[in-house]
């Protein structure tokens, strides 16, 4: 059904006006998943019954003349690191499974609960790298997701399934999480819009933690207005997450109609160096030229500590993950690999069998950098460099309103091409990590297909803390003028 390709606010409006029912939309989404997801691997589980019940509830509210929420009837997918009370949650890992059965959380993540309150219909849980660690979805303990633009390639990661669900119009919107780029990079690789909000903008309650000082929940949609509508629904303070901040949430859909005239855009030289593929460079510069032609001004800036971002991130993120993942001991959650009576042996057997190689690598690295004798040399030093990276952004935002860069140095790479080379994989995040370390909001908006590859390329826009609205204004201007806008992946 073509309505699945439409923009989220338009779909919700059609539901409110009775032009299409939530049930019809839900059936269309389930049918599309059934028809094409075998070849895409976007979903780890589909909850047809509870989706149908949620859709029916929306239709009944409408029949009773009640006002519907802003996402009424919109089918959505959520990354499988977000807890859902009515659906299994795996974190892309086997460690939460017991006797071959998935774990089912006793509650919803706040972002999930807010989507439901807004009327969205949750159709299933999206594939991802194990515990959100990865850049290609190949670290999923189950199967990799595939890029609908070329199914021999990665959709990116770690929120790959969410990106694929949206790019192939199985659902018009999805939630992912972004710790170091996991929403923005897959958005860039699949031609969708993906937002990493300011740290503290969206509640982390019910997000299975990877690196708590970096994790944020963020939306995917086929266009900027769709992403704005989703963020509107999930943003705002939550008493259940003390790091969520009590700041008013502005009108993001309204911001999509704003003008870019007079906005000052910083272009950091550190993001346009060797390693950046020429076709990515070309489309990004094309988008910058469009913004300038609409009245924004471009300014060369420096973010001098950028070169330390990869090293800093992998110290901080691994340290936090080694601490967060300590709770998976086979006793409190999930399955147990051994019935040995010795606690250490039982825990070691469970963790040895339950975690994949990348998760183990990071727990070991993180434990090392936090251990006595190495703490100062690695962890404390990384915290200092993190502060320096944040100061780079502060200094830049004293003179510009936003920053524009590529999202990733390349287009989507072939599945398998980096799976055995962690360093090459880590370098895929080189342009997304700094904003994560600084806690500032950033998004990816499609800015054209590569001239050679014909694969999607994203422009990254970065703003000061809590200025997501400005990102939407700029991104909408890019979307309006981007070449190949509205192009659909050939595989669908
Ligand atoms: N690719 C990065 C990593 O593997 C980022 C992951 C994320 O944002 N969840 O850590």
C-alpha cells in the first residue's frame, strides 16, 4: 500500500480524517514485512496480534469521536534494545534467552510508552548489533540486516534493522539508539532521516544500557517531518531517568517550515580529509551549496580534537559497557549456561556462551582501562580529551549556529568486508563520534545518491545542546533541494 511510503504526519492525518484506518495500515505493514523481510532481516520479532489490537483500539477511539494522538495508527518498529512489555527483547544477543525462548521485559521503555500514547502501532522489534555494539549489524547474534539499496551491503549499524524497516517502507517510522553514531550512520547508508537528540532530551528508561553517558534514543523516518513528529512524541523529561533534562520541547514540525536565511553554518576542515570518498564529498558539498543559495552562510571552522575522537570513544564506551554488562550473569536476567555450584565458574560459563566476540572484546578492553594502574593512563585521560572535544564544539558554536559534515566517509560497504577488522569498522564512526562525546544533537539527512555507486549519502548537521529544532529547519531545506529526493530503493 503506497500510504506506507508517505510522511508520518500525513499518515496520521489521514487516519484522523477516516481516509484510511489504523487496521488497514497495520495489515499493510504486516503484509509488507511478510512479503519482503526474509530478504532484508530487519525484524527479530513481529508482534502481529498486539499490533492488530493496538490498531483496533485507535479505530475504536475514532469511532467514538475521541481525539486521536499525533501518531494515530502509524506503524512503527523499535530497536530490540528498547524494552517492550508485550514483546520479546533480545538486545541482539543470545544471553537474554532462556531455554531457547526470548526474554520479555516487565515494562515498556519510556520512549516506547510515549509512542503508544501518541497512537503509534508497534509492529515488531528491529534487528541490531549485539548490545548496540557495531557499525554494520553483522554483530547481531541472529542474522545481519541487509541494505535495501543493495542487499549485498550493510545497512549500517547498530540500528540497522530500524533503518531497513523504514527505508523499505515496512514501517514509516522506527526508533533506534545512538551511542556513537548508530542512528545517523545507518540513516546515511539507507537514505533515511535519523536523529541523535541532545544527551538528556529523551529518556533512557528501559533502554538496555551500552554506554550510559552516551546512549540516546532517536527516530528514523523517510523524511524530516516524519523524524520531527517522532521526536516530538518521545522527547521531554522523565522522572524515571535522572539524566533526562527538564527543558521545554519546542514545536519540531513547525521548525520544519522555518527559513535558513541568515543561519551561520560551520564547515570543519577536520571532516574533509583523506579517507573521505570523492562521491560523498561531492554530494555533501552540493548540499552545502544549496543551503548557501537559500541564504545560509558557510564558514570554515576548526574542531582540532576531532582526531582523538575514535580513541577516546572506544576507551569511554568500553569502560561503561564493561560495567553495564556485568549484570548479565545468568542469575538476574536471561539464561544460564551451567548449573555448577561455584558462582564464578557458573557466571563465566554463562557469559562465555552468551556473549558474542565483539561484546567480549569490549568488556575486556573496558575492564582493562578501568583497572588499578591503568585507570589514570586510559580512562581518566580519555575523560580529559572528551572535555576538550566538547570545548571544541562550544568554541565553534560561539561563532556559528550549526555545523555541517559528512555522516560517514563512505557509502554502505559490502557485508563481510570489515567484519574481521575491528579497527576498520571503528573508523566508520569517525565523523559521528565527536557529537556523541560532546552530547550535542545531530542528524543525518539524505543529500543525494553517489554519482558512481548510486547509493544513499547523508549530510550530518550538528547544533548546540537542545537546538534540535534548528536541525530540522536546516534538514528540511536540504531535503527540499537534494538531488534524487524521494528515490526508492530498487530492491523494493
Ligand atoms: N558503531 C559504534 C560502536 O560500535 C556506535 C554504536 C552505537 O552508536 N550504538 O560503538
